[in-house]
C-alpha cells in the first residue's frame, strides 16, 4: 500500500485586494433599510464627495468608466470624427469612441511613462479633430505639457483616468486638469464600488447633457434627446461613500509598498522599476515594471505562478487585437508593442507584506539572471 504524502499549499499572493469591510456593509444596510435602491440621495452624496475631493464643479456617477467616456463623447457629438487614443490601453478607451460614432486613431506611447506625450499628440493631430482621449495609465499622470498643447490646438481633452483617482500633478488632481475626465471603480482600482465610474468636469453645458444622457435623454418631464440608462445605484454608491473616506490612507499604503518594490528591483539587472514622474503623486493602481530582457516577462509570470503568486501583463497593444487591426494608426506603434510583450504588473495591496515583496523580487532575479 502506497503511503500518502501531505502536500503543503503555498500561500496565495493575489494581484489585488479591494480595501472593503464592515463599514461598507453597514452603509449598504442603511440603503437597504430605506427601500430606495436606484440612483438617489446616496449617489448624490458620493458624487459630491468626489467633486469636493478633486475641486471640480461637476461629478456624475455612471455605471463604469467606459460608459462615462461614451456619455461624454456622445454629448460632444463626435460622430464621423477622428479621435486620437493611445494604442497601449485597455480596449474601453477606443470602444467608447466607436460607440459614439467616432473613428479611433491609434497612436504610440512613451516607453517610460507608458502614456501619450505632447510629441505624439502633435504628430497625430489634424485640424479637423475636435477632441482626443489620452489615458493616464496605472495611476501615472500625463505630462503637464500635453494639457497645454491641447489648448493651443483648440482640442477638447477627454482623459481616460480610470486608474488615476487621487493622482496629482503638482497640487492639481487628475480629474481637475482636463476638460473632462472619467474614473473607474472596478475592484482593481484604488477605490471600488464593485463596478461603477465617474465623469468630472467644470463644463456646465456638457455636465447637463451627460446627466440627461444617463437618464434616457430626459430633461425635466420630457425626453428631448436619445439617451440611455447609465445611472449608478444607491447600493453601489454606499460603498463609494465609505471608500472616499479611506482614499488617502489607501493611496499612502500603495506608495509605501511601491517604494519597497523600487528599492528591491533597482538592484536587479534587466528590469526597470515602475516609472515615477517628476512633481507628481502616483496612485500605483498597478505596479508595472518593464522587463528589459526579451522573452522573459512570461517566464517570470510562470515562475511566480508556480509559487502561487498572481501577476498580470500591463495592458494591451490594441493594433494587435483582431477587433482593432484595421483601424487607423500613426507610425509603427513600436513602444506599445514592446510594452505589451514586456510590461509586468506585480501584486500591490494592503495585505501584501514586505516578505512577500522580497520573495517576489528574488524569483524575478533568479528567472532573469540564471
């Protein structure tokens, strides 16, 4: 008779853990007790908290960042127009343009910041364009100059700031600087409502149009335009109310753990730690480093997975995806391709210990330099 062996389970180190608990549950109970579950007073409270935090006139809660982007683009009426979007992004950025009847123009990104920059904008711009949609990816703010260049070109700027609530350029929050910004509250983001999003702007007219659009096109007691139902419920907004009270603590925890990664990874050859811009505060929604040794990113991911440690790529090079292959492109999108193949996102959350981080970096070092 064969003797059975006890297999020791390796500790799971998840990629992300939402910072939610009893406070959020209690707030949901309050909403449930009112019997009013759709958009209402709690959603208004959540919107006001975000607007006050960022210092903007308008914050409109929606079902996701994607639907927020779609709503703004519909209200800017971009049908038939070309809209510049980075190739290195989650598909939502370009999808919103298509949903609103626009034509995405895929452009490259900077290899270090993984964001569009001013030079790329100038190369892609033509005078028939009225709006462009850059991404402040992974909680890394865009460079300040791109906002200034957009104004000179008379381009409205819709920032896909899905990952960047709490990020700053100098003293100014992302969400305050662009004409329009959209945030995500997916569980991998800095704060979460499960699913949800927020549009922020100081533009009274577009805010009014977006409010109507997310309420089926209603204005007062009549329906003046075609809209849709992008309302965020009181139930999800209840989570957001508590999350907004925690946001600064959440961000500071992420920054502290990112510093540990930076110190550890700086000692390893063939990998660049996550980018940190000058005079900015990053949220490190994703801690994404760059593997300089070709064809080793996926080897690292396999080695981490073997130790029950989750990881992820950065994001997608859209022009390599079937749905986007025939879309208009500017240049060869070489940096986007490199990032898609070599960017590596490591676990970052409140439960991640320094021991976990040291172990992760040992595995990376061993895989890269064996």
